[in-house]
């Protein structure tokens, strides 16, 4: 299969993952200088678990791309990286990150890494002017918003990026909140007074719902604006959701939260050429003085073995 065909398959997979609300980073080779193993137009998906689907390059590029993908998922910002040397590109665009790539190759690659973060799936339970307004405003933000009744709430359709706001005004509060907290929903909020919220939590405790699940309930939900109208209450709820999402805390209490966290691969710096490499058996480990060092290629390893003290000293000086 051609590299171009593989790149299109990666885009098809990315579309499906985005549709399912999965978090990932999309890396694209936008420029290369041979003999780099990457090809212009090559693409790869990097998941929060550190899995790679597609092709960016070999052992020289992979650790750097993985690390930058992790950082992109953490801060939500895309980045442009150059794997090679500054003189391989000439004038550097503002904001580009330059990472040494290899000691034996004159190749270089420019890679664009874009985080794809799932939009919240907002499920509003209830039937009032406030719930309708909340669904409408959430939709304007590009969030997937849906209005359902308490009996229509299906916990099997809720996942880590689901936001459930129960606003049934005493008509099925307990059942709806219980269904939500027993699901994988990332956020559960209850529109109620503080006294009413405590009563619902007490009901759940009597029903055997675990304390950590009950603690996930945000009640009363929304920014405290004092006495407000129904539509203003919808604004206060959405304001809190936006604030929590911006701070990265919207889904912090979700079950299986680890699925949304990037697992950072162990890396090391090749002291001979300065390249970032995987700190595992694939990077030709060599133990010296009680410390294990890793290398991008046999040449770097041989050079280090011949005169380790000089490279260690240079590395310490660089730090």
C-alpha cells in the first residue's frame, strides 16, 4: 500500500475516533529532507495511551512525536516541530520547536501535531424554559446537546465526555441522578437547592450508591448569581461548565479518567548526538558507573563506550 493511501486511512480512522468522542493527536509530516524515513504527507494518530496508528518516521522521530503529542493533549495547543538541525531548514518560523534528530543522517522532518479534543456531550434532563435554553446555548458552543426526560436517560449511552445536568424539579430527581452517577458520565450536576440536594444524596446512600460516586454530584450546579430567572439560571450553569472545561477539571472525577490522560513514554538523551530516544532495549542501552545510557544508533553507542567520561562531562555542561 502506498504512503498516500495509508495517510488517507489514518484520516478515516481519525474521523471515526472524533465521531466517537475519543481524544487523540494527529501528526502530519509537512516537509522532509532525505534520507529521513518519513515521507511528506505521512500521518499518524497518537492516542492518550501512547499508541501510534499510521507512520511518521522511524526510531529517530517516534519518541519526540510521542512526547510532543502528549503535551499537545495536555495544553490543547497545536505545535510545529523540526526534527533535525537548524541549518537543515534555514530561517526558522516563529514558535517552531527544533529537536536534534540523528547523528548519522543529514535528514530532517517538519511535523505538525494537532490535538483533537472531544466536545462535551451535554444531556439535560427535564422540561422547562431553563432546560431548553441550556441545550440551545450549549449547541451554540459546538457542544453536542440533547434534552431528555428522566425516563429517557440511558446510562449506557453516557461516557467519560458526557455531561449530565438533572433539572427535573423534584419529578424523578433521585432516579435520574442515580442513573447518571452509576454510569461513566464525566460530570453530573443537579439543579436543586442545597437542602434538596442533600436529600437526594441521602436517598442514594440508602440505595447503596458508593460514597465516591455520590461525591461526583455537583449540587447545586451553576455559578451562584443570586436570585435569577430561568434563562439566567441556564447561563449560570453553562458558565460553570465552560470554566471547568477551560481549567481541565470538567471530567476530572469521571470513572476511567486514566483513559483521557496521556501516558508519557520513558525517554533519554543520546549524549553523543543530543537526540531524544526511547529509554528501553530498542535504544542500545549501555551501563556505565551505575547509570544506563541510551543511543540512537550503534555508532553513537560505540563512540560513548570508547570515551564515556568526555560525553558525560559535555552533557553535564549542557545542563
